[in-house]
C-alpha cells in the first residue's frame, strides 16, 4: 500500500503498460530510467515521458513528478525520441 508520499501511475509504452509507484519528489528522468529498465529497452536510446492527456508536451527530465500535479492513476506515455548521436 503506497503512502501519501508516493504516487501510483500507469506508464504505457510500445511494449505494453505497467503500474509503477514512485515517491512524489522523483525526477522525471528517474521515472524514465526505471521504466526503460523494466521494459528492457536499449539504454542508449533517448526517451521522453508525456501525459496521456497532453501528449504534445514532453515532461521536463529535471522536474519532479509533483511539479506536474500528477496524481494516483495518472497515465503517462513513454516514447522513444531516437538514439543518441
């Protein structure tokens, strides 16, 4: 059972979706890294995280989840933005 300091989110990827629980202060980059490992994506690729409700706006990697007012049950989408050059 998550505490009030945690947020439960659903992350959708090209390989399916999973539920994750993160502390509210977790930075977006750390969420991306956790999801990439969990789904077995190539670590050299670059990814971005967007809100399913606002897919045109990429979440900034250095900001924490709480800064986006993300709440339990929020659906996030992980998309590849190409491999690093």
